[in-house]
C-alpha cells in the first residue's frame, strides 16, 4: 500500500481516530486514503487555525491526540498560534504537515519554506519522514510522543512522494509511557513542610485540576490549613457542585500578588512557579512572594493525582474533601452586562457542560457565578494567543458528542478564527457560542494604562476600538450556517441561552454589553 | 523620548508612513506614541494575516514599505502566510514584532516563544533591538534593508522595555542601495545569443513586468523573433491597452511545458528558471526544456529595465515596441460562469484599476478577457499561500487611494482572511470584491487526479466540498459593514459590478458560478 494509507492505518491503531484537515495539493494522497481507512474520521476546517484549535480542544477532552493535516509551511504557519496554546496546555496533538516531494524541494518552488523552523517553535517532537517505507513507523512514534505525559505537540513532515510511493506497511502502535510516580521522599518532605504550620499555598495545575487531584488537595488543605490556588489558565478544570472548589490565580499581577501574599511555602502540584503574564515598568516578573520557598510536589508529567493522594494519606488521614455546594445565581433582570450575563450563565449552565472560555475582560464574573453549577469542565486560553475559543469548542464537541459545549467569546478574539463557525454548522456540533460584543479590545484599553504608556490620545484609542463599523455577529453566523440571535437585556439573553442549550446543534448569541461591565 | 516615539519618527523620516496594526499589551507604548507622530498613519486589522497581506499590497504598489505591528510570536505566526507571499513577491515590507521586556523573557511567560525562528522563515533581515538607545538605528537599518533591491521583508523585534525606556532619539534615514547595473558583457552575450537566431524565450519577472521593461522587451522580440513569456505569479504586472502584452507561464506544468516547447535559449530578465509549482509522480520538477540553455540577463535585484533597454538598443535599434490594442469583450448574456464573469470584468474594468487576483480556478479566462482593457495593474498570489487577496486589496487601496481596486477572490481562499473586509469598511477603501462562489476547493478536485491519487471516494471528495453548509458571502460582508449583493446571471453580475465600481467605498459581489466554468 502507499505511504498515506499505511500512515492512516497506523494512526487508527495508535488511537488517533480524528483528522482535522485543511489540505492542499501535497496532501492529496492522504485525502484519497481516507476512503480506505474509515476508522479515521476527517473533519474539514476552512482555516488551519480552526483545525489546530479544534485538535487542542479534542486532545484536552479526549486525552488522546487528534491529527491535523496541514499544507506545507504556510499551512503550518496559519495553525501555529493555536498550536502555541496547545503547547502551553500540554495537549497531546499530532501535526502532519504535507511537504513537496523529496526531490522537488531543491527547486525552491513558490510554496517552499522552512517547515522545521516553524514546527520546532511549538512541537516537543519533530520528524521529517524520509521514505515511504518509514512513514508508518514515524507516525507511530509521533503518536506515542504526543501522548508522552503530560502531552505535547508532535509533528511529522510527510513529503508528497512519501505518501504516494507504494512500498509501505502499517506498524503496530507503540506503548505510551505512563506518568512518572513521585518518590516517597518528595512526598515526605512536603508533608514535613505542611506540618511546620507556616503559611503555605498548594498551587495546582495540569492534571492537578481534575477531580481526583482536587479531592486529595482538598483533604490536605482541610487537615493542614494550606490554601489551595490554581494556575491562571488551566487546560481543563473540572469544577462545579460536588467537586472541591479552587480559586485560580488572577491574570492581573497585582491581584495575584494579593492572593499569594504572606505565603512562606509554595507547593507546586502540576503548576509552574507563577510569573506575571506581561512585564510592566517597575514591576517584578516573578510572582513568588519574597521569602517564600518553592517546593515541587509533582511536575506536569508526574502522577500529580497520585502524589496528592499519597500526601493526603500522610497529612490528612481520615479527613474528607470539602465539595463545592450546589448553588446557582438567580436569573437577573435589567441590563445585559458582563456581570448579569455571568449570572445567566451560572443559572443555566447544564450538567456536564464543557465551557471554552475566551471571554477575556467580559468574563471576570464567570468563575464566581458558575462555581456551584452542576459539574462541568472549564477550558481556558492557556497560551494567550487569542482566536482559540471557537475552534477549541469544535474539538471539545467532537471529543464529547454527548455533552453540551458553551463557547464564551470576546468579540475581538472571535474574529481571528471566525470560520470555525462553519465547522460547527457542517458537523452540527452541539455548541452554543456567546459573543460578548463590547465593540472594543477592552483588555488593551486596560493594559494601555497598566503599561505606563502616556495618556492615550485619539489615534491610540482608535486602534483599540471595534465600533467603526460595528460587527454583526448574527450576520456572520448566519453567513456560515449557524442560527443566531442578538440579546440586549438580561432576560433576552436568558431566553436565548435557554433555547440554544435546549436545541441540538450549533447556535450563536451576540450578547451586546458595555466594556468592563 | 521613549524608544517607541524614536522608532516612529525614524520610520516616518525613512519613508514609512503607514503602520498596519494588530497590537497587544507588549505594543502599547508603540500605540501610545502614534499620537506623537501624526506622520505615521495607523490602520487596524482584526487579524495579523490581514495586516501582513495589506502591507504586501501596499509595498507592491507604493514601492516602499509599510510597517506591520504584531504581538509576540503568536501574532507573527498569524501573519506568516502572507509574509511568505510577500517574500516571494520581493515586496519591501517592515515587520515590527513587540516582545516581552528583555528581563521578562527568561520567565517563559505564557506568550513566550521563539520569535527569531518564525521571523527567519520569511525575512531577509532580522534584528532584535537590545536597548532603547539603539532602537531608532535598528529600524532605520531595517527600513533600508526592506528597500534593498528588489525588496524584502525586514523584521525588527522590539522588547517592551526598549519601547518604554526614555533614552532614545530618532536617527537620520539611511540611503537605499539602487538596483545593480548589468554589465555590458552580459548584455553583449545575450545579444549574441539572440543574433544566433535559435528559438529563444525571454522570461520576464519582477520589475521586468513593469511598462518600461515590457516596452524594451517587446522591441527585442520584434527585432529578433525571441518569444516573450512572463513568470506565472508576478508581484505586479502592468498591462492593458497601450502596453506590450506578455503571456504568463501557465500554472499547470503540462501547459507551461507546451509554452516553452522548442526553446533552445531561455533568457531570464527578473524571473527565475521555471519550476513546477508542485511535484507529480513521474513528472520532472524543472520546466526548462531538454537542451535549452539558460542565460541570466538580469536578476531580481538588478536594473532589469535598464538591461532590457540596453539589449534593445543593441539588438533592436530603431524598432518600436508593439502595444496591446484596446479591445474589450462584449457584455455577455445568460448564465454566470467563470468565462462570462471574466467577459464582464473585461468589459467594465476601469482605467488604472488595480486587480488583486486570487480567483484561482475561477479566473482562468481573466487574462484573456482583460488583455485589451485600459491600462491597469495585476497583482497575483506570488507564494501560493491562499488568503492573500482581500488583505492585498486593502494595502493596494491604501497605497493608491485615487485608483479603483478590484479584488477577485475564490470562495475557499477568501475565508482564510475574511476579516479584511472589516478594514475595507472601516477605512472606506474603494475596493470592489468579487467572490467566485463555486462552493468547492475546485483546484484540489483537479489536483487530486493530477497527483495520481486513487479515484476519489466519497470521504475524500467531501473534504474538497464547501457546499454543506453553503457560505453566504453577502451575509458575511454585511456583518463587517461592506454592502453586498449576489449575482446569479451574467447580466446581474454586470449591473452589480458597474454599480459597485461607480460608487466610492467598498462593495462585495458574490458571483455564484459552477466549478471550472
């Protein structure tokens, strides 16, 4: 069989059963081979950033990689920003970049460029497949590499002749390395710190934000008085009624400093030592308080839940975790604002929902308003590269077709990868998209003053303004086959959200709100 | 003054007066400084690929660089595909990437990534500015580098603290190196080849496709019998009534081979030796015929027009160029197809129009139908990275506000950077966009068989299909503030195109056509 078919069969055997594709000529043999390997589902995206963001959402929810099929260097380039987010999320994700045939590269045809340079910027593992006979083994290694705890982007570059030459065979899937157990001495040492009763914070991240880890951490907190905090932008946070609650570190460094104030010990469980998202004149980059000692209980690729459970058994024997109580805000009346929209979402969030949160400044009230909603997953903008939410929602819905997905999107961010809505419609994904339409890059209006820039003049402010002309997200959604409505009061928003959540398939609600509301 | 202001003043002194921006927090001091330097016009784009594509269009038409202001690695990543096209077009273009403050980088904050790796893949010149005091000198060098013939992408990485530190001063603009003269011996040698009267082709490219070069080439062709051909995807082709006509090499290798068949000498004037756009099983990559000798009259950075003029003086003394006759097709009746749409465009194309051609398979009849239209410029997809046309049109309109711009777009390609329409509306650019809506990646349906892939099954064909759901480009345009209409017959298209061209400001026409029509 040809290399393309051997690659697809090997991927399917390796547990990769979804291919998000935006192919071109050099990938045509991969496309043709899809009909030979029905175990591989192919989903078309109209832009590579939609494909890579969807693969990120899929990997976060499925715990195994989707493949993305991209066209040479420029196709990979268009997918890089969401691969950057996936890298920060430590998502298992397999990138397949079709390239010119091996013998064609030296002719520097128009689409030729340095694919390896681009791939290296987001991938933990990169290989160029040199021969058709090796292609299956290469992708088997790539799939295993992508799954290597905690997960990473693995990229295979497949020259066109490697896919079309007919001397390939599938290979057996490779074993995936498990998470590393944490040594008993490390757990003992952390237990000793906690017994010292100095003010301590356990900072959770990665798999430390899934339910088993949160329950163990809650036990430790109850028994020792250590405070729990979580990384600012988790890949996947399991939360809601019945699950121990944990507050995330604030995006704003000054607020994060207040959260960490007084801590003498910072115990990392899947999280990194906290740093400011950006630098500001006269501010420190590290958010670790002066005199605070940092201890690593578990790194991102370690058995975080196991380490926390062992710690709980040592430090909190017989102590139970404290689950979040079920509670929802009432449905608000009156104006639609960020706050009232959050209350509506808290009131209506369905059980087992997957929330893809790229609401940015419009979402500040969301964590509080949804804390006691039925159990759900919360996926965030891990790498800060905006344009993630609509694709991420597509991938989450493809991974979990039985679960409702709620995409909470800032208007500015939505426009980067707006064509993801077409894939929502094409695959009839059960996604409700809420666009917080405040007609500005509100976060930049805030950052403009935080960076100490001179008082903004008219021309500076104009660069942060999205009101001229105003975007109609209902028109954009309908142009791509997604039914849409516009809400201008809290009750309108509640009625539209209730209806959208009740109906299967994609919907979009344009929530018109003032900035910073 | 701070680094940001010194940079903007130096750029303005260096002839860079337009900044296409999609900024973030690390660029806030650059944004604030815009109010101090009114000579720098700033135009907001909603996606970096729109900004870089616009800078490409501007540079091709203005002959000097626009600046693009991008946000760290992910912002640059989103702009790379159109920078790839600009690299292939050899457009003078200045990229400014804001980065974290110098002291913040080692903390590996969420948006940290390898900016140099990305920049290197598209830039002929890259520098990271290390100190505020050096920033102005760095951008002065960058502007000169961008202008270095034939033009290139030059990238400056500006850490946030380099822009905000207040120990900077503007510097004087640097001289720009002129195009290199071609040595007399080279011209003599080519003249000798032509005197040999063996079948010869002069292949024009780059500045060889501007009027003075075309006139000189036409004289040579008339006098010596050498055939004229042009590169497949020129950055800017001056053509139409009164300008010598030159046929471009076909995209399809088999057609290009036929065009070059029998040539014993291929004389390059600004073009590269022709290669197949893609590799195909069993086909050669080079399109130079067997036994054909390649001679370089002028490289892309040489004085191509001067070399052709000197050659004409040697080989064609007293011979006049043959201008294209004025002729237009009649307005067709009946169905709207790629062919009838081309006739309408040929019938109505205004004098001095700038055509941004990303029509792909729907545009095959365009060159013929417009050959005798009033003089105009034709800008093409130089690097093959689709998603260029709508941004390119924005940049062309910003460079030449007095000229009508016609963006001819394939539906699939349009979706990559569709948000460029918002910038068309915001700046009220005089752009008429025609979307050829055939609801398929038609070119890939063709390539699927050309690559020798097995007969396409249902799943393969589905990945090339854009009909489920159908995109409404009128809705998309109206969602971004661009008035739009849909044409389904040739007369409807003619009426709508006439109206759109007559009115100032942006318009969009969705031309519904069958694939390969």
